């Protein structure tokens, strides 16, 4: 198949690939997923305190988990996963004990 080079920017994505080529199987899926993630605006989380959390903080991983699970709950196209998300949140909160209190306002 001989394809002409196209110069119109409307048919190219951010990295210059042609959107209508239909041959994106050669790229690893994680690159495409990263591009999609990087192109969407992410709201600033209300869970983060004024200082930036690092992986050495005790609340870092619970914060990441609760934020990710909350995003799934807000996405109506993922409604089939909402039951499992609620189970995961309950598991995390049970493991945290009273340390889960700061996370409650993000779910209510």
C-alpha cells in the first residue's frame, strides 16, 4: 500500500501520526494510554495538603488509591466497576483505621 504524505495538521495527532491511518497496532498500548492521560486536564485534588506528599509519607499511597478510586466512581461509563471500587475503598479504610477520617470528605 502506497500512502501519500499529508501536510494538513487536522489529520495528525499531538505526536504527528495520521489519525486516519488505521494502523496503530505497531505502537505499544501504554504509549497511547499515556498520551491520552497527558492530553486530558486533571483537576487539582482536594485531598492534597499545602505541602507536596512524597512516597515516604504515610498518607501518600492511601491518597493515590483514594484519588484513583474516586475518579472511577465519578466516571459513569465505568458504572460496572463501582461495586468493586466501593469494596476496595472499604478495605483501604479498614486498614487505615482512624487515619481514614481525612479521606471521608472526598467521598461524601
